[in-house]
C-alpha cells in the first residue's frame, strides 16, 4: 500500500490532482505582458526539452510560445485548475506544493532553471507553483505543444528522459522522507540543491536557498524548528556557514557522506 509520501510524489509526477488550493492566483496568460521567445539567447536551452531541437527547428517553438515574467510570491498556476499551458522555467525558482485531503501542505519540489512543468500532460494541474524569486517562464499552449511533439521524435524522447529523471528524484525523495535522520535529510537537500544549481552555474560551495525554513521542512517531512536546529548545529560544527541568501558548504565531504547514508 502507498504511504502518504509515496502518493504525493507519484501524483506529482503524473499530474493527478485531488484537491483545490484556496489562494490568490496570478494567471500570467491573462495579467502579465508576455513577449515572444528568443531561443538564441536562452541560457538553459541546452538543459531543457529544447536541447533536442536542431537550430533550424527553434522557429516553431518561438512562434508558438512566449516569455512570461512572474513576480516573487505570485502563483503561476494552482492545483486542480485547468492545465491549458505547459511551462519551461528559464530563470528564478518556484515552489511546487500540494494540499492533502486533510488540509496539510506537502512541498513536493522546487523548480529551477531548465525544469519543464507539465510533463504529465493531464487536464488539471496536480500541484500549485509559486514563485520564490522573480522568474521568467516560456509558456506554450498545451494543444500546440502536443502537436509539435508529434512531429519531433527527438523532443518526445527528451521528454521521456526528463520524466524518467523526475521519477528517479521522486523515488529518492521517498527514501529521504521515510528512512533518514533529520541531519541526513538536511545534508541530502543541501547537496542535491548544490548539484542542481551546478547544472546552470557550475560547481560552487555557495548554495542559494530562496525557500523558507518552513518550505524546507514541508519538503523533508520536518518541523521548521528541527530544520533551524539542524542547520544551526551544522554551522556550529563548521560544516556550513549560513549567509543571508543561503549557505556556504565548508565540509562538502561530510555532507556528501551523510547524503549517501
């Protein structure tokens, strides 16, 4: 039988929704002034679904999509609402969260540049996406994007690769939620976040954390007090240094060991 954590992660991958979110939603397609795509200047096209296209094939993407700015704390889309668009995050970060039937919130992930939202291709969103920082999104009509995939086998394969990667991350997250100590969870989160930033910005000991301690706790299955206590202890032990926008990793080897336990 699936645990609550397993159901949350599996529902997220395949886009299933079972509740509505009561929050103020900024619908970018209605309220924001989007602009046409300029794929030539995109910093993350080599990371996302677009990496499967040949240079001459970007014209179809540019004609179909547009760039949408999303302000910090705005909601890109809500759980349970119609999914009329798919999105590629090109800058900034998003919090992906799901309300459980009993009203509790589960943060199911954090989207970063290069991530594609809408892999499930379901008619309703399975989670809510809120901007943690100012962000830019490439927005595509779902039907048009689906038609484009039908003519681009390499893009379909790339989407399947990304879906497989998301499923692996979900399985890893289930292990984190169910089998690790609080310290191991924090270490795994910091190392995983560092590795994701490295895809775009290169390796660095500086790890930005635009999410709150409460967000981290809701993602890792910990209370906000436990998250703060563990990070304070890591700082006291000189494993990390807490800086205004995140942390600096001082003892990467120790964190990697804890993350792999």
